[in-house]
């Protein structure tokens, strides 16, 4: 495994600022996600849970995987955009 | 915010924060963080059967993110993961049936809670003892000049793991990626079976059982145990989640909200492992299960007792 190269203090400060900006942008997107998506999902999922349990189980796993991959991709591109602007 | 599936009412900001913290812990320790997430959910009013199933499906999403990171860092032994999946799936079935049996007699909260407390305390004590002893093993001259990731992992119970590897428990297999010349498939299956059973009975990925078992019983280097454990959990947790969801033990909305925070936390946690050597990671992990045990005690004392 490759050893990580040592960073100087200015590089570390830049990384910290990038990370903080990344978290801020990500948090704004998250809040939008809550109000626009999760509120509408609630009724549909509850209905599925009570009346179509197998479909609920399959949908649950698929939605969870899709959300995980999408969020990671968004997070990655936000960070890349931020670090790209600063370099 | 009210969650109609489980009947719980929880502030979503709390769930995101919980997911973020658990994500960092999961990415760093490779144990998923369910020893904190599950007890925290229980302490805030989620019924224990929903805690178990919801935490398990939450692990599916979180583990994919962390496992990809560890894969890119070269911490995943694919051969080991493939064998472990088989044992874990069998164990998951046992755990699911156990929860269903307790639901029928109305004792899920109490029984699962008490077992979790005992398990967390035992793990905490054992990991603290072993990692402290490992830290006392002096570094060689060469190791002093190496980065934490390049050093060979030191285990206080290394001889015990070597003894387990020599046990005749079925056919032998080599794990060259993990530096193991020969180990019986039965030992790997047994460890993963127990992990799967705990996972579907107590919730989450049971990395707090599986990761220490991989390190101390199988002799897998810590960084590879972290990455491989996360990689294998993606498959086994998906199967366990399906079983629990069909039986009505999963509140997907809670899991989705927690996962939004965990997605960021996991990336941070996985990156941090490259700056610490194995015994320090294990020592830092040791007190965390005690926090989980405390949260369950709080949950049992404040109104979940006897359910």
C-alpha cells in the first residue's frame, strides 16, 4: 500500500476549507431533499408496508442502495468542484 | 417528524446527525456503528424490532459507500469475503426467526436489550485489554520509519489466531491477500455465522462481533478486516433486511434519513484509517460499545421495559 505524502500547513488548511464548504453545500441539498422528497415518499411507503409487504421489502433495499450511491456521487462531485476551483 | 410505519416521533435533524457520527465511526472502525445507532434509536422511542430491522437496512446503504472507499485503498480480501457471505446468510436466518419468536411473546425489547448490553460490555473489555497489550509490543527499527499503514499489524493474541488457523475444521484455503498461508473454511464459516446471527438479532452489521473475530480468531490484519467486513456486509445485510422487511420490522424512512448523514461520515472515517496503526484503532473502538449499552439501559428504564 502506498504511504500518504506529508502535507504542509497551507495544504492542510486548504483541505479543511474545502471540506467545510463541501459539508455546507451538501447540508443545503439535504434539507431540500427532506422537504421535497421524503414527505411525499412517506404516504406511499406506509401504504406499501401495510398492504404489499414483499414489494415493500424489495423497494426498501433498492431505494436504500440508490440513495447511497446517488448521495456519494453528489458528495464526490461537490468536493471535486470545490477543490477544482481552488487549485 | 412522525414516522407512521414504526409509530415513532423523532426530529429528522437528530437522525441525520446520528447517521453522520455513525458513518464516521463505521468508516473508521469498519463496524458499521450499529452498537450506537441501534441503542440511540431505541432510547428515542423506536420499538426494538424496528430498531433491529431499520438499522440493518441502514447498514446496506452505508456499507456500500464505505466499502467502495476501502476497496480503492486496497483493504478488501475478496476470497475471504466470498466465504464469509455463505456463513453470514445462514446466521441471518437464525437471527430473524429469533426476533419473530420474541415478537410473538411480546418480549423483544427486554430480551434483545439485555443481550445487547451484555455483548457490548464484554466486547469493550476484551478489545481494550487486547489493544492495550498490543501497543506495549515495541516497534522494530524498521517499523519506526514506516507509516502506520505499511507496518505489520501487531496482535497480542497472535498465537491464538495461528492456533485457530491450524484447526482441522473442513478443507483448507489460502488467503494470500491477508497474509494467511492456510486456514480452514469451517473457521471462517463459523465466525461469519455467529456474526450473521448477531446482525439480524441485535441489528446492524454486527461488525463489533465480526471485526474483532476476524482479527483475533482468524488473524486477519486490522485494515483488511475493516474493509472486507464492510464489503461482505453489503450482501449479507441486504438479505437480512429483506427478511426483516417482509416480517414488518423495517421503517425505511428512518433509515433513509440516517443514511443521508452517514454518506458523508463514512467517507471521512474511511480516509482516517490510513493515519493510525491497528492497535490504536482497536483501542479507540473499545469504549464505544459501552456508550451503546448505556443508551439501551436508558431506553429500558424510560418506558420500553417488558415489551
